[in-house]
C-alpha cells in the first residue's frame, strides 16, 4: 500500500491546529480537571473491540485527512462514503431473512411466505450434512438432517425448493462453501428446467471456504483444492452467469468466532486476496470477475465502531484492487456487502432483549452504507427462528427504512471527528494484519500453520475474560439479571420430515439412469486429476441426478479430506 499522506493537502491549517491544541490543553487543565476531581469517570479505560476510545475527539485526531484522497464523494473512488451516488435516496437496501429448514417442500412454503410479506431476496440456509457434502441417508448425517437448514441431496430437492418461484425474478443468496460449486450447478440446472437461462440468474454463492478453516469448520477438501474450486466458480460465471455474485467473502464468521473488528477486516481481505490471485492465475482478467465479488460482514453492538468499519472496508478494498491487483474498472474497486446482525451477540437469557440489539446493529449497518441486511432473530439463541420472530426481524428493517430518516442523506456521520478517526485507525490496524499474512506467504499458509486461528482465539478469550470480570456488561447476562422466562414458541424440526427426506432420496435414486450417473462421476474424477475448470463436469453430474454426496465423494477420492492443525 502506498502512502501519499505527506504530499497531500489537509482540511486544517497548521495555524488552526496549533490554536486548537492550546485550547484543548487549557480545557484539560481547567474545566476537565475540576470535573474529574469531583466525579471520576466510570472506567480507567474505554475501548471498542479493536481500539482505545479517547474522552473527546477534535480536528487534531484527523489532522492528516485529505478529503479527496480519504473520503471523496459517494459513488467515487475510494468509495468511503458509499458505492452509489444517491445510496438509499434511490432505493433501500435489500431486506433478506435467512431461511430454510427440514425438507425442500417445507422451505419452499417458508420462502413463499417471506416473499408475500415484502421480502425482496431469498437467503438459503442449508443443513449441516449439505454443508459438509453428505447425503441425508449417510451415517455421518442422520442426526443433523434438516436441523439448521434445508436438506438438499440432489437436483430433485433444488427443483422442489424453488417450485413456483421464478428464478429470473428473485435474487437468491446461498450460504454454502465447501460444496458451493455443486449447489450452484443444481441452481443453474433447476433454472434451465424453468426455462430460465444462466445469464438471467441473480444471486450469490458464499463460496468462501477459507474462512471455514479459520472460524467455522464446514470444510471438506484441503485448502489448495478448495481455492481451486472457488476460483473455478469465479471463472465459469464470468463467462456464463454474468449477473451472479460468484463469491461472498465472509468476515461474518470470523467476527462471530471472536475476532476484533480490525481482525475481521484484515483476515477477510487476506482470504479475498488468495481468491483474486487464484482467479487471475487462471488467466481471467481482474476486471472481468472482480465486479461480481460480494461480501458478508457481521455487525456487533459497538455502534460507532461498526459504522466506521464499513467505511474503512470500502476504502481499503478500493486501494487494494487498484494498487495491488491493477484493477481499472471502478466496479472492481467497489465493496458491496450484505450484513447479518451478530449471531454471537444473541443471548438466551431474556431473549427479547435481542430485538433491541438487532435494531441497533441494523441502524449501524445502514448508516455505514451496506447494500443488503438480514437480522438474526431474537429467538435464534434457543432454536431456529419462529414465524413471529422472523416477522419482527423484517418489520425492524422496515421501520428503520421508513420511519427514522436515516436513509435520507448519504453517509450521515461523515465529518464526525470520532467516526473519521475510527475509520482511519481500523484501516491502519487491518493493514497490519494483512501485511503479517503476506509475510507468511498468504492466507493459505497462515491458515495451515494455525496462526490466524490462534489470533482469533486469543481475541475471543480476552473478550470473554472481560465479560466474566464484568468489565463488559451484557444486559440480562452478567448484569440486570432476573428469573427470565424463555419464549414458549420455540421452533423444532419434525422428525417425520427427516424420515420423509430419506425416503424421498431413496426413491429418486431408483428413478434415475444409474449408467449416466456413473459416467458423469467418472468424468468428474478425471477432471479433478487435471487442471480444467470443474464446473462443467459438476453440472453434467447434476443433470444426471447424481447426489451431493456422490459428487463430493468423487472429489474427495482425488483431493482427500482436510485435517485441521491443533490450535492452543
């Protein structure tokens, strides 16, 4: 990263800053000193997740800021103030709700309900066996079928999931990583059967498996093979599915695993650089695929830090794309992100308090200028969300959009000395983490050594220690506690649906052309042994109704399975 600060004009003259410095000193020695003597502050030190927080901020804290270089105007490089010139004055952010449970039939009904309630996009939650590439009847899967999302075993299920939902009219986000190529292939073929060509499809596959090794654990193959699959999706969609966001690089899970906001930025961008480098190594021009990169980040409770985080994210990504990767298309430099309110901030104690937490987090994300939001429902600390909880989550977004006025002007906290200082400092600390990863040889090496995981674990431990010692107050948990009834309407998956899913899978296996399945899997294994793009043979296997477990099993046979290092 280049540093142009020394040669750029700043917003404040040296004479004005010197006068201010003298005035600040006089205030500290006079009025402030008297007040502190009379009433000490609540704590000896205040901080965000990443940074100390001073008592007061003035132009002295942003003295080197140059407007054109560091802020600019909305819709222009470096996009600190937003990726669109009018932002929410043109249209509101996309309001999503993360959904999916049990079988494809049940989830299809849920999707139709959410669309009828005014939702403008779909986010699919897959069950754990699907995330790990197992079929529902696999002995590794039985206890988890349909428990945290929808079970998708084959093209049959994907067709059922979107039955009656026109795939050329709806944007679909799929939270899937290790088997992302298979799920995208199923979506493409399901659309074909609706008469919708791939170039009309809109949506996102998360496709960010590196963060699985760091923070979440739903990986299958070793990192190098996983990066290959991710890059193959990026290259394939650049040619055939041009409106698809080929990768949604996730800071969300890194943050929910316990990282600070600065680590969330730095480690997420380190992973992103690995994907960009892999796609470029396939000969794809950066400006061909970079405009379709999307993101998901995690909004936590420190309001001002979260606002500043989204501003720092946009600016740093723009600089990385321009300076490191040579992007020329402004769209390649735009960081457009979905955000989900913090799952780890949901508390089982007094769960209704989570409604307030999610509202504050959503407000921070909106003021920070994100493009899409989904709220974690108030009862998700206890189970999958009920219909009432999902309705409250959606209404929260609609109230913020229509009743608060926060979308009426672009980047409303710009110019705040505190917010600008936080923006600058979060970017600086994120760059430090990114440089450390670069020195190790990149994200794959930092993950395989366990370094990145250790950094997050240490940050999580420090935070938990502060909670345990009550330096961090969690309302209803370590302060303001009461007998706290839990909500009565808690969602649970009907085990009969699981039995139905397994019976359905067995029936579909009997109905297909097994010779075509075996031929397609053999072709996929051969492709894995070479260096060709794997999307075409995966799509052919899906067309033959090979199951998710069979397709991932073919790749396991060539790539092997990843064994995580021990992190202490």
